[in-house]
């Protein structure tokens, strides 16, 4: 799905401005590893895809997949109730 493609959320992802904006080396590492390589493994993209942009916490890091899975499960259970 995302092999070799850029994340569709890359240009509008607040993570790079809010969370790692003052850390360019860290931002580049995340961007290279997730946004420009395999964005389907990005925790932020997982939440975005399952629950919508408004459900993605601003401080969720791309490598926090377990947290993303928890959030998705919580949001889906709340919607079903």
C-alpha cells in the first residue's frame, strides 16, 4: 500500500511543527522512516485511517503503535456504545 510512496498526510501533519519542530534531526529520522518509506506503519496514520484526523493526538509519535491501537480500540468501543 505505501511502499515507496509518501504519506498523504505529510504536508498537513502537525507532529512536525508541534512536537519535533525544534529537533530537525529527529524530525528527519521520523520523516525518512515513516512518511517517506512505509507510512502504513506510522501510529499517527493508523489512527487517522481508522478514526479520522480529529482523533489523532498531537503528541502521538509515529513509532507509538501500541498507543495507537489502544486509542483506536477505545474510540471504536465508544462509538459503538
